[in-house]
């Protein structure tokens, strides 16, 4: 009988765990309740929080470093097919719709990489879309310290990039889906070429070097490369805070990869996990049939992804006082694991309202917020024999995509041989 690995969660950690376990010869079943943090991010792909890289470079007075990526992470990224993880400096720089320029270890291929555009002029089309004020974004970006150091200038210009009246109001995701159509990309390329030509004439021939758009360039796959080739200058998206076309592209790529790997995917909510002495048994919310497995990878995300829930004592109070104090966080399923806050234990809180979130829920200097540090206590990713943890579900690890992938690959490999 083949070795069966059960993966809980289909974000970057669960997907990479399934990839590694399958490539190690295991039979893999993946149970997921749906989208998590991996589908919410804007398309920057970090190994550590990017502020750390900027702080380190400032302290050392050196350029922002590009840390090596392991071959295994690179091969997972190649299989996923949506990220660019360059192996040579300069690191990618992405522009946010809030007007910041920031480095990243990699990027979704739809995002405009400004890392190699030192001293150049970048154009942003004016549109009537809420959330895309090209003049304000361009002014704020031009004032960003990293942009000034790189001599990057951002300017708004008139370009009719919306084709239909409703496109002033539909969501970024819906507009991105319209750009999955190659004919629409052809139309947009022509409009941009004309508008760039007119703008260059107005500027007495000073050429534009790139065009920055909103999160609109494809929901199934990024069309930025094809658009750039047709326009003749790099064209790509800005990074948005939550809910982006890049997140939709992650979801689409995740489904393609699971199909290609032949992983059985079950869309359901895990409820409890027990070990009966021989195998793990998973109970789910919608189906009464339990799933048995030899090894399990918990990759259910942290507080953002639904793997960890905030549960201060008052949640059990009913109409009276809570029966007892307790730790204020819990895994979202019953499982034989303990939680920790970073590297330290998770204490029972004195207040029935839980910890003072005003004090602990925000990162302070280099210390992450409690909401990003809490997770399963599993040194090296192993919580118990045959039970592994990866990604945001792990206590005290950076909440980044590449950390999720690295720990997912390690957990998947270990689970396949447990
Ligand atoms: C708004 C936002 C912006 C971010 N920006 C960046 C960024 O710029 N760069 C960067 O590198 N990282 C960023 N991150 C962090 C990064 O997205 C996460 O670290 C990474 O995606 C975590 O992946 P994961 O697989 O561990 O968890 P998730 O992607 O959260 O996946 C968890 C999975 O578990 C499933 N699940 C949860 N509970 C259950 C259950 N009971 N039963 C079954 N399934 C369950 C969920 O449905 C989901 O499929 C951002 C995160 C957020 C929220």
C-alpha cells in the first residue's frame, strides 16, 4: 500500500508541501477550505519582511542584497509558473498604489519591475477608477526616498486604457479577467502606443521608459510580458494592499499545478485530527467520511488565513464570567499540537478580554506583531511523529511567501518519508 500524506491548506505552504510529497513518491490528498493569505497578497514575493532588507542596507551603507534561492524553491516556483525570482542583483523593486517603492526578493510576473530602471521616467495613465488616482500616486512615488535615490520619475498621462463604461466601477479582479483575452491586450497595446507617442511629442521627444498600471493585467495568467512586447517598453502592475489580480493568478496557478501533479483535492473545512495508534484520521465539516493518512502537514495559515483563531476567555463566557482563564489563540481545528508566541510559550491571559491588542497587535521595530508570531510550536517544522507544520501556521517564522514555500517543501518531503 502506498504512503499517504494528507495536506491541510492550499496556500503557498500547502501547495509546496503537496509538490514535495508527490515528487517524493507519496500519495497526496489535500483538504482546503478555500483562499488564504497567499491569495490576498499583492504579488510581491519576499523571503524576509522587506523592511529588514532596507534597514540592513541602510545600516551597512551597502546596496540591498539579493539572497540565494535554493534549487528546490526555484524548481517549485518554475512549476507554479507565475513568479520571477532573479538570481542576480539588482533585486526587483515594485511600486505600491499607496505611493511607496520597495524591494522584493521576487514578484508576480504581472508586476512592473522598477529595479533596473534607474534614472528613467515612468508613466501612469489617468482613469476615472476609484483607487487609481494617477496624479497622486505619481507624485507620492516620485517623492519616495528609494525612487529619488534611483533617479526614478513618475508622471501621470492621458491614455484611454478603459474600453467600456462599466470599467470605471468594476473591481480590479473583474477588469483583470477582461485582460485574459488576447484581443483585449492587443487593443490596450495600441491605445498605450498612441498615448505614449502623443506624450513624447508633448515632451519634445523625451521618451517614456515604462508604464505602470493598476492590478488589471490578467486573472488566469499575467499578460504583462506580451503587452510590454507589443508596446515596446516595460508595462506592468502596481502592488496593491489586499485583494489583487496577482492573488487570483496564484489561485489559478495553484489549481493548474495540483492537476498536473495528480493531487486529490477536497474542498472542505478540517474539523479535527486524531491519531488512532496506527494512522491519522481527519474529520471534516461537510462530509462524514473520515480521511486516513500516514502523515499530515498542517499548512492552514495563521490568523489571516484562518489556521489560527483569536479566542480570548470572554468568547466562552456566555452570559456570565468565563469558566477559567486560557491562552487567547487556538488552532482552528482540534489537533494534538501546542501553540506558541514566536519562540516563547503562549501564556494564559489575566484579562478575560485577552491580551492588550493595542500593544501587541502591531509590529514594533524589528519585532513582529503577536498576530503574526502566534502559531503551532513545531521546532524544525515537526510537531509530533508524522505530524508536520508549514507556512504561517508555524510559530515565530516570518510571514512571507518564500518562507511558506521553504517550510512547505521541507514538511512535504519529511511527511513523505515519515
Ligand atoms: C494582505 C496580505 C499581504 C501580504 N503581502 C505579502 C508580500 O507582499 N510578500 C510576501 O512575501 N508575503 C506577503 N504576505 C504573507 C504571505 O501571503 C503568507 O506568508 C503566505 O501566503 C502564507 O502561506 P500559507 O500557505 O502558510 O497560508 P495561507 O495562504 O493563509 O493558506 C492557508 C490555507 O489553509 C486553509 N485553511 C485554513 N483553515 C482551514 C481548515 N480548518 N480546514 C481546511 N483548510 C483550512 C485556507 O483555506 C488556505 O487554503 C501577505 C499576507 C497578507 C494577508
